[in-house]
C-alpha cells in the first residue's frame, strides 16, 4: 500500500501494493514540528479547489522533501509542475481534505525523481520514491530539518532506537476495526515507533500499539521519520499494511541514491 490518500485511484494502479497516509495512535503536534508541512494541489476532479495530497519536510528554506508517488501522477490529472502549494499550518484543511480559507499556501514547483518506479530498474528494492518541491520564495518561519550523512543508519545501533513520525491525514485510535477505524480531521500529528528491519533502501518500523508504537496511514506519504526526538529526518513515509496497524515501510534518506537526488537541491552533510 502506498500511503497516498485513498481517493488517488490513478496512483494505486501504478503500485505493487495498496495506497495509504496519517498518524495512528499519536497525538496532536501543534508547533512541535513546524518544519513538517502538507503538499496541497487541485488534483481531485471530483472536488472543486485544492486539497491535501501528502506530507513532507522543509530541508532548506526553499526546498520541501516529499515522495515521488505524491507527484508522479499529477501531470495525468492536469496539475502542472508549478501548480502545487505547501503549507506548514498545523491545521490546514477540513476533515474531508479541503483547504481552509485561513491556511497559508506557499506556491512551488515539484520535481519527481526521474527514475521513480516500483517496476523496471531498481524495482521495489529501490523505487527512487523521493521528490522535491522548490518554493517560489524561501520559507523562514521555521528552521529546516536536518538530513543524515551517507549511510548513517548502518553505523548506529537500531535495536532499541525510537523514531518519530509526523504527518497529516487519517487517524487511528482503536486497535480493532480494520479500515473502518480510520478517520480524518486534517491536523498534523506525531507519534513514536520502534525499529523493525533495515535494508539498502528501506527502514522498516513497528507501528504496533501493543508494543508502544504508532505509525503512519493515508495522507502521510512523503512525511518524515526522525531519529529519536531530534530533527534529523532519516526516512520518509512510503508504504505499509493496508489497515495502518503493523509495519511502516519508509524510504531511507541516508542512502546514496536518495542523496544523489537531494544533492541537486540542497547542500548535503
């Protein structure tokens, strides 16, 4: 499941798993992570006006990092590269995803990774599912989050390490109920989670509330996973189980392929 909004059926057809994105078993973020924002676009032909699409992170004053599966389908629904917006408001949209009239929208241009794809070269082992939005003007109201050094996660002990996920979108507060337990209120949330496994491109995290963890769900795609309670974003939300209940599958930002893409937009550590 890709953690896009479930209404994005055109993207679902492109993926090897079911799409998904929001925070489960977490709490309201307020201004705790002011550098985490939402990607907004007029992407849904069934709704008039712009809506919440995905989450993401400010990694330099003019650059917002998100996932490529959040942007790759936009040309097919008539959204040009310079027709997206970013907001860092903690409560920018209504429960159905429509932008509130009080929301501050920052215009920008999206850049999908040219090698993005879950089939073909790389496949699921490295789908290059990372994208950037370059804002028309630098955003200076928050200090950008930090990126990790090359292969940082390979150099530290992860067994007992905690991570913090942040995003906008669907919410789960109940352990049972499957998809029926999901709801949306359009607010930024955060939650901590434990380590599961590490591969060359993926950091897999536990989101099982029975072990004290939460995770992401529909609408959190592209959002950050921070190392502990720092502002060091070591991966971004991509996929997981359909009911947003077991495992987060997140794309590493410390891997060489992710850094090669990001290095076109920011100075890397």
